[in-house]
C-alpha cells in the first residue's frame, strides 16, 4: 500500500459539472498539499494544510475549493471548471509544514483531469 | 520570475553512461533545501536526493549525486551508469520559508530524460 493515495486516477468532466478529488495519506503526516501540473509548466502549489487548517492559498480561483476534514484526508472540490484547468492534480504530504527545510514531500500518483 | 530554472526540456543518454541534469535557483533566504524528484509515467513523484544550503559536501544517494555550487546557485543532478528505468521526468525543487511563514516547496519545469539501449 502506497503512503499517499489519490482517487480517481482519471476524470473527465464538463464545465457545468461538480466533482471532487480525494487524497488519503497513511503516513501520520500533519501537512498536506495540492499541486497542479500542467504541460511544460512548473508544478504550481495551490493549497497547503497544516493540522487541518488551511495555511496557504496561492491565488487559486474559487472554482477550486479544498477541504481537509482530518489530517489523513484532503479533498479538492471542483465546479464550473474551464478547459484550461485540465491538468494532473497531485496531492502530497509531509511530516510538518514548519519543521524544516529538509523535509521531503510524499506524493500520490495524481488525478489526470480533463475538462471538456 | 522563476525561482527554479531547468533549461533542458529533454535529454538523451546512452545506457550505462552518466548524465547531468541542470538546475539553477534563486532565493534570498540563507537557509534552504534543494531536492530532486523523479516522475515516471505512472505520475507519482519520487524523492531522489536532498542537499541543504549549509552542507559542505555534495549529497550522494547510490547512483545519484548532486553537484552543488552555492555561489552560482546551481544544483545539478548527476546520474551515473544510466539504466533504461531511469527514463522519466526529473524535477528540481527548493524548500524555503514562505511569505506566510512555514516552509513551502517550489518546483522547476522539469527535464525529460530518455535512456537509449
């Protein structure tokens, strides 16, 4: 069993749909992250949660709505998306957001999202 | 302005040879960490190697080594004895204190490595 699990692996949705991405980590970490990976662009940090509290929102449009009900689960709720939102959405976790510069991230396999 | 720059969109290397993937970074923070991650076609990002800004020696992890040149702000990844399974995307990343406090990890655009048999 991998440490960070994301579902679904693939998602196709229309611009009027509402869907959710799910991330679950089994590592006992306190920090969780959403990244967006578009073709030929650096990974973009979207949201950071520390101990279930959102501590960072990097100017993400409101059509993306994160939720962290507990330290093991992270959701990304999607509604009225645009075609340019098509990308690979990666969830990651780390032991702590504040502990140090040497903390590596543990990633899930991502959800490949296509918006039609 | 980009904080992590990877100038090689794609690289080819012959199996069993060594290859260097370039990475330069920009920060005013004296304390930071540098990472390399590998992303195979399955999508999952896999940690390879870490270098702290105060570390005197270059980091090594098996076939991976990091050529850290602090004054030039470069952190190149060297893969020795390339294997077919090394074909993947490689991302350079930096962890530093964010504007809101707490650490954040930012990534470069990546380099796709192709290993030829």
